[in-house]
């Protein structure tokens, strides 16, 4: 794959934007890690930029680290299969929701609840876990510079391979 090609192919883009578990991690300049749950994801049309939606209140430590140094990791995992992808970036920025983002967040919340329902989790529990007032939601956007398959098994940790 040429160096200029995006790390995310169409299949991975669909997976990353589906009703899966989304976590955003960061470290401060002393390498102290922090983590927060995200409430949805948007992939740019060219698949070179990833935008995560987070609660500014709940993700305050993560956002502080991102503002400090721009480093980010994002983990995307389907609980029913444990399929997991990890993306890393160095240029993360905090921003505001764009047109259509609130609808993406609502679709994500409903999809994640459907993913977890067969495992015995009530929709109200999932919606409570992911709740945040719209005015509290912010975006974290970054360019993936590393991508890994983290699905448990013999290929865990291998670089993600985009399909043509």
C-alpha cells in the first residue's frame, strides 16, 4: 500500500462508524494515561481523518492531554465478536459538532444498545452510560498514523491492512 493511501479502507470505515464500543485514550507530557468512552464516530470522505464524539465533562482529562500534546489512541471493539481495531494519531484537536453530528450520536447510541441487548443489557442502561447534554458534546479529530488489529488471537497487534 502506498504511503499516501489512507490506513482505513471502506470496510474498516463502516466498522468504525457502527454500534461498537468506542474508547479514546491519551497521555499527558509525563506519560500518565487517561481514557474516556466516545459516543460515536465520523470518518472523513477520504478516510484520512477520524472524528470521535465525547462528553467534555466526562472526557475532561483526555481533552486536557490532547490539548497538551495532540497524541491520541482510539479503540473500536464489537462486544459480540471481540473484533477490535486500534488507531493512533499525533495531531488530535478538540472541536465542535458539525451539522449532522447529533444525528450520528443518536444513531450510534441506538446501534450500541442493539449490540449489547442480546447480552442482557437494557437499552436504558446503555443510553444512560452514553448520555450527555448536546451542549456538552465535543469532537476530537485526528489523522491515524498507525492502525492495528487488536482482535484476540494470533494476529492481535498486527498492523491493519486496508483492502483495495
